[in-house]
C-alpha cells in the first residue's frame, strides 16, 4: 500500500499501459479519476488516482507471497539433511498372542504395562524409538523432534489468472458505472453556493437595472438640458444678431441725425447770416430814411396831425400823430420793440 508514480499510455476507453524501467510494467483498467485495477508482474492492485497530480494510491489484493515466509522455508531446508521424521507414539493396549514368534523381540517395548509393536523393516513409515531412521540419511542418533521438510504446494497459475480476470472485470464494471454526483455532499454544497450566488447575482442585476434606469433618466435629462441649451444658444445668437442689426441701424440713424444736425446747423448759420445781413441792410436803410426825414423836416414844415399814416410804418418824429389809412383811428409815432420809431396805436 502506498503512492506510486507511473508513466502511462492510453489504449482506449478505460485501458492504460504503464511503463517502467524495463518496459511495460502493468496494465490499468478503469477511467481516470475513478477506482481502477492494475495488473502486472508484481501482482494485482486496486487504487485511485489523485486528480491533477499524476499520483495514484494503490492497495495490493493478490500476487506473489511476501518475503516474510522465505526465512522459515530456508530454515526448513537448512535443517532437512539432519532431520529425522518423528511420528507420534501410538499407545495402544494390544492382546498378547499365544505365540510371539511372528514379532521380533527387539521390537517390543514395554511402557507402563502397554506393549508397543514397531515393525523392524516391513513398514517404512514407522520408526522405532530406539532405532535410527536411515531412510533420511541421518546418523545413528535418536530423532530430535523436528518436522518433515516438505514444501507446501503452490496453487496453480490458472487460479491466479482467474482472480486477475475477475478483478479486471469488476474494475471495468466499476469504471464504466456512472456515479450520480448529485448525491454527494460536495455537490449539494456547491449547489447551495450556486443558489446563493444566483440570488446575489439577481440582487446585483436588479441594482444594475435600477442604476441603468436612473442612468437613462439622467441621460434623458441631460439630453433635454443640452437641447434647451442649444435652443438658448440659438436664441441668444438670434438676439445678438438682432442687437447687432439694431446697433448698426442705430449707428446709421445716429449718422443720419448727425448729418441732419450738421445740415441744420449749417442752415441755422446761413439763416442767421441772412438775418444779420438783412438786419444790417435794414439798419442801413433806416439810417438812410432817418437822415432823409431829418433833411425833409428841416426843409419842410412839420406835418399836421391829421396826416394819414400806415400802421407799423416808420415815422421820424416821436409823439407825432396821424390818421390811419385803413380806419379813422389815430396813429402815434413811438419807439417800437425793435428800437425804431413806428406808427402805432
């Protein structure tokens, strides 16, 4: 019994040839990983292999005898040249015949009143206690009490081959049998672990689905925000474009207004210049008229108060009166708002 490492060659389903130092050492029947039977020169072994290591554990069930019986056999052989066969002493009460002439007197031994008859040479299987058995080649010494040095007969080789064939058949049957793995404790533990793992996987999958749903919702919100941002950007772009257009229009209007103001300023200056020229011309005319009037007044008598005059016309003498040419009202020559003498009410 023990561990053994072999190199093996597979010859088919459940049959392998094991190689030793001197060639083929044995033949193994049985599937790998299952109980198997190994038949070889050293005997028949039943064992099982350790998966993944190439090591098998085997137990010898038949074959050659152990060497423990060899010393006894050698001991028997060593003592056989001097051994003498000793038969058990037969003590029997015999009736003494009337005539003892048929027996040798030297062969009769009287012990405790019993007569033991030991034939001298007629029976080779019996030995007299007082004589030496020369058939075994010994000396003239009494027997030492040893046993016969007979080698026990070994069973025939056909019996051993029958045992080997039966063991091989049993091994093939065991190897071909498909054991139900669902009944083992390890399978049940693995099944329980698998169930627990499936339950945990289900919970994790549910959490993952919820997270995916939340992620989808977040993605939808993000898409909506992106869309709103894009719309806001588009609106802002439109507003910026409109603002730029309005600013451009405002600039154009400001430019036009500036041009108009400039034109108006030019017109005002021109009108002012015209008014100044007219005013200067009027002043010059009034001065001329005043001079003419002074000359006429100095040359002619003063006009009567009943002279006719036009309202608003220039007059030369302050306080003078005249009748209006449009009505019967009396006009008076007085200083008007422009600082000149005019006819007025």
